[in-house]
């Protein structure tokens, strides 16, 4: 089973919903979107942060898939990469990490130059731009808050990629900019106590966790093949 899992990972495409529109994974992500829409009927949960306990729990993957599928439903979506330590959104869109947020905040480019559009995915996105050590200054800057307010008016959904909770405090600063958080938990990665600690850390910061996303779980289907799925658990988080 382990070998099979490894094989799947190596062949994995970030936007599986685009590559395999009729797959079970795509179906699961559609359910995630349906739940997100239900929590956003009055437009109060449109700026959503994705985080997790540890790195590699599938945040960037799920965001890019959700963004792609939402855009197929004619939603206006923008993905904002606020993982300033390990930015990966440029890989999803297959572009260099240039003309991003930090370049905009420094005044080197305009807002229009920073907001890019992927024709193949149908979504707008903002990359992190040139690497900086002043990460907390960036996340606390008034210019970033103003940018998010502008995006709120222009988009149906603003999906924000962020680092994991256990390693750094960045996600807590990011949580002040958003309406709600979707917390990714990869199957058999972080231990239960660790997930509990991470969720409590977020809750202590008075952040609004909208739901948990179980990612990268291998389920058995007809014919005894294994596959990954996403499970969305909306509601009260018990820790
Ligand atoms: N549903 C899935 N099925 C198979 N592989 C997956 C799935 N989700 C993520 N992966 C793989 O897991 C790895 C980590 O995923 P991803 O980069 O999305 O995680 P992350 O939480 O954004 O990581 P980081 O914290 O390092 O930014 C990637 O190699 C990706 O291809
Ligand atoms: Mg990531």
C-alpha cells in the first residue's frame, strides 16, 4: 500500500480537478465548495484562509482545485499566496515568482501589475514576490489590509494560502485579515494531540474556524483500488 501511495504522489498534479474532472477527488472538492457556499449565503465568509498543523498537508493543492472549480461555476475568485516562507503558488500556475505582493508593498509595481490572471485555470492570483525577512511587518501592514478590502469588493471568493500553525505564528497574523479558516488535516500525518494543539492555538487567537478538511486520505473503492479523497467537515470543532 505504501508503494502505491508513493506512486500516486509522484504523478500528482496540483489541479487534479482540471486534469481529471470526473474523478472522485473532484467530486469531493465540489462538496467542499457546496459547503463553502452555504456558509457564505450572506457574503460574510468570502475571505478564506487555509492552514494546517504541519507542512505538506495539502493546502496549496486544495486551494488551487477549489479556485479552478469555482471559476468554472462563473465565480470570480482570486488566490493569494501569503505563505511567505515556502511560496508554492507559482508552481501551480507555472510562472516565475515575480511581480508579487512584496514587490507591490515596496511600491515597485502597481496593484494591476501584481494581480495576474491564469487563462488556463480561469482564476486571478497574487504571488508572494521577492523573498523578505520582514514577514510579520508585511502581514501587519496597512497596505495589505487595504488590498484585502479592495479584493473583498471585487471578488466572490478570496482564497488565502498560509503556512502551517505549529512552526510559525504567521497564520495567526493572517487570520486577522480573513473571514474564516478552513483547517486541513492530512490523513496519518500530524498526531491527534498535535492537531488539537494547532486548532487550540488558532482558537486562542479568536480566529473563526469554519471547518476541517480531511486531505490525502486513501480510501478503498470498488475494484480494491486506493485513492485520495477530501472530506469536508463543517460545524463545531471539538478539541
Ligand atoms: N489529494 C492529494 N492526493 C495526492 N497527493 C496530494 C494530495 N494533496 C496534496 N498532495 C501532495 O502532497 C504534497 C503536499 O501538498 P501541498 O503542497 O498542497 O501541501 P501544503 O500544505 O501546501 O504544503 P506546505 O505547507 O509545504 O506549503 C504535494 O506533493 C502534493 O502533490
Ligand atoms: Mg503550500
